C-alpha cells in the first residue's frame, strides 16, 4: 500500500475516490489531505447534556438521548420503504425513522441494545420522532471521536450531502486523516513565539480544533490558529512593505518652496486644524526619506482631506514634479477639480481634468501638455491609469476613496515612472482599526481625527412613518429660510425595480407637497444618463431647485454647502457607514444642518441599533467600529473583493487583541532580523519564499 502524505490528493483517502474528490475540490476547494485538515468546523454542539424523553420539545435544536431500542420494523414499499425503531428510556419512548441506508440500519441497529441517539426531534400527533438520527453505541469507545463533548459541525453543501459528505461525513474523513497523518504535521511557527505567547503546537491545535477534548482545549487551539492566521498575513504585508522600501527609491521632496508657502500664507482661507497640520508634516517627513511613500490618510467626512492632498501636491510641484489625483466617479473627479481650482484661485499650478467624457480633441492636447510637463496637477477618474496617459515626471499620486480601487490599480499607477511615485490614499470614511491593519497593513497610516473649528454638529433625528407630516412641515420651514434638502432612497441591487418604484412614489408625494412654481425638485438616479444626472445636479448646485430626490448615487463627495437637510427614506435598509456617508453631504456650510432618518414602525434589533447609533454620534470612527461588530468585515463597503478578508478563523470584529499581538510580533521580528537570517526565524523565511506574491529574498541586492 502506498503511504499518503499531507500533499497527497484527497482522492486517495479511504471513502473519497474520484467523484467525491472532484466535489470536495469544487465545493470546498479541498485538494489535498492537508487542505482537509485545514478545513475547520464553524461551530460545535454541546454533547455533554443528555435529555430525557419527557423533556423533548419542538423548540429544541439537536438533542442527545440515552435509550434502549425496544422495537424495530421495516414498513412501506419501494420508495416509501423505511425503518421505524422505538427508543425507550425511563420517562417514555419516541420513534426513530430512516428512509435511507436501510441495509446499514438493518444490520447495525439492534433491538435490546443501548445507544446514544442524536438528532432533531419533530412532533407529530403529540408524539416525537427523530429522522435519520446519529447513533453511537454506549458506552462510547475510547477513540478520538469517542467521548467528544463538543461535536464539530462543518459547513457542507447540497451537492456534497448527496454524496454523504454532510458534516458527519466530513468529520469521518477528518478522523482518518488525523489518525494517519497527524504525526506528519510540521510546526509552522518559531518555538520562541509559541513560548512567548504560551500557545499550543500545531499538532495539538489541529487535533483540538477538530476533536476538542473540552472547551479549554478548543479555546487554546482557536487562539493558536487565529494568531497564526493573522501573523502570516501581517508578515506578508510588512515584508512587502520592507522590500518595497529597499527596492524602490522615492522622489525626494527636499524643498518647501513657493507653491506651498504662498498657498499656506496667502491663499488658504482658513487655519488648518491641528490634525491636518500633523498629517501634512507626516507626509513631508515621509517624502524626504528618499523612499517611496505609501500612506493612507483616514479622516471623517468633512475633516478636510482635500486640502491635505492639495498641499502634498504643491509640495511635489515645489520640487519640480507633477502630481495627479484619482477619484472613483466622474462626479467626484469634477468636484475635486473644482474645489482644487477654487482653492488655488488660478495661481501656483496648472490644473487639468481627465475623465471618460473628455473629448478626443481635448485629450490629444492634454496628453501633449502632460508629457511636456506643462500640466502640474491632473485630476481624473480611472482614465488616468490608461497607458496612453504619460507624464513628464509624476511624483505623487493621490487616490481618493481608495476602497473602490483594487491593489492592482494601485500598482499600475506605480509603474507610470521609472521611479515610482509616492502614493497617498484617502478613505471616504473611517474604517475600523483592525480592518485598516489588515487591508492596508502595508501602508503607513495618518489619521485626521479632528474637525475644523466652528462647525456645528449635524443634528440627527429618527422619525417613524406616522410622523411624516412633521417632516414635511420641517422641510417647508427650512426651505423658507433659503435652505436646500436632499431626500435619499435606498437602492439595493436585487430589487432595483422596486426601488425605482419607491423613488417614483416618493417623487409624486414630494411634488404634491411641494408644488411648482413655488418649489423645484431635482431627481437623480442610477438609471439616468450621465448628462441628465449632471444637468439635474447642476440645477441643485446653482440653487435653482430646493429639493434633490435621489438614490444613493449622491453618496460620495457631492458638495453643496447650502444643502443643510438630509432626509433618508427607509433608513433601516442602509448600512451604518452608508448612513454616515450620506449624512456627511450636509453640514458643509455655515448653517445648522439636520439629518432625518425615516423608518417603518417595525425594526429589527440591528436596524434599531443602527438608527440609534446615528442619532447618538457623529463620530465616524466610532460608527465604523459598530458597523464592523454588526456586519462583519466582509460586508463593509468595498472590502468584498479583497482576498485578505477571507479569514478562516480570525474575526476582525472580535479578535482585535490577537491581531495587535500578531502585528507587533511581526514588527519586532523584522526589526531585529530584517532579512530573517537567524536560524530561529528560518520557518518564516521559508514561508515567504514559498509565496509567489511577495518579492523573494534572493532578488534583493
Ligand atoms: P473630506 O475630508 O470629507 O474630503 P473636504 O476636504 O471636502 O473634507 O473638506 C470639507 C470642507 O471643509 C471643505 O469645504 C473645506 O474647504 C473645509 N475645510 C477643510 N479644512 C478646513 C479647516 N481647517 N478649517 C475650515 N474649513 C476647512
Ligand atoms: Mg473628500
């Protein structure tokens, strides 16, 4: 017989074979024994509790009963054939029913014997039965699966279940692999780290995650495996960062010259906040090092990220370079272009814009000017990344609303120059710390945690449908004072049609409440052409309409300082960060601003928590943390495509401490042994060299 190793394909495991192997690969991406071993249960069932038959209740999920088989018969014909057995304890009896595997049941379930029966009870005509229960002989044998107090539950799929690879089936395979190959499992973490954090070995962790002796063993295994998972992500990220710093020289911005000074002293219409000053300084220090900068600027809506970006671009110009700024949508790019040109007041830099709607003629001219170095700052959309766009000497790229751009796009911008430009990434709204550390763990982070002084906090209220007339009354009052109002409807892809209906009904209601010619309403939604959208936006921006009814297309970046009221319809259907972003559209002018959250009367617990949170706080950092707790990292805007977040065990909402520990550990290791040359770190070096993503050590000169 051949000897399997952990790398052997799963097909050769007893009871698998080609068909199931194919399914395991397709459905669960399990190719080898090792993959299976690293396929962990997603929960455990407590098997310490035994129920008496007279305690059964249909509300119980799974129960465990100890009883004797007191009857067994096969009834029905053909496909209705089934085996019905009676299980009896001292308090009563129930039926056990099997429709499949009849031969096995016939041979293995014996009248008179005592079993531990496990399954979900259902009630019929006042008596209970369990279909397809699991049976274990009693007392339990002393194997790894025997005496299991916590029974693992594995995710399976319909297809796999058809081939008996339900949770129990997968557990059987795990048993085989563990019995055969657990001794072969190699340690993946250096011993001194295990010692330091008092973590169990890899072998022990794998055994206990699949077959926990008790809760303590399970916790120990989870902690070790979560640590490992986060540790290696951080190792990869920080290693990549280090390699980048070794490999790529950066443009050196030595001088603070005329552009920055004039802007700061003569043009800037306000005093920078302390946080803005600090971040500008961080960027200045970073761009003097001669190393390429990769920095994330986090700041709440309205914290003034644009000025920080602009000053960084002026710094590039002062040093003889060009800069560009990329936004995810045309509307946003245009807004940036306008705020930058108006901030600069026609002085200090030549600014241009490039988007999908730039005409061919304009483009040709623009390309020329760009290559000749006549344009200092180029603002635009994805169009900037195209190969045709060539700069004379691009030294700084600002990416706004990063989460909409992939890592690949970031990399593409890099390659625009022999010496890659500095990269400044700005998030639209704050993201939780753990998420930032994981998604952007290879970047340096600056935080603008202060709003400009004198800004009046937005007042947020939650109104129920029954209070709608109050809302209309409030709108009328504010409009009479000269203010403008946004009314936003949710747009959820699956039911776009329904959403549009809501919007149309809303518009109708608005037109009735706010008739022409006294009132003008603008409407913007995703199904309109860009030109129409632009036209309607423009009417609102110019104050020709007082009300803007929109779907979430206005979510990002729109800046109309006179609009001081944000009404969000069906607010319970929005996620927290989205609500916060929408609210950030108001509160940009001198007037007191309001956000009104309209909802139905019935709210889920989560829905209520979201709305309460919005009413309670304006702090985006706080909101993002609650959002993460509620939804988990996969659902936070824009993180979906990120492979980094396909974590097996660790949970960024609850494992902050482990993540921080793992990251600190990596930082310490790389500080003490940057090239991982010490023998005790050889495992880590091997790990990195095996990965194709990073840049291997041997390529470093
Ligand atoms: P965000 O961080 O959301 O991108 P912006 O950069 O658009 O914020 O800034 C929001 C508004 O605040 C803009 O009108 C901007 O001119 C203004 N602003 C920025 N910094 C300050 C400051 N230090 N003092 C006063 N107003 C500021
Ligand atoms: Mg912004």
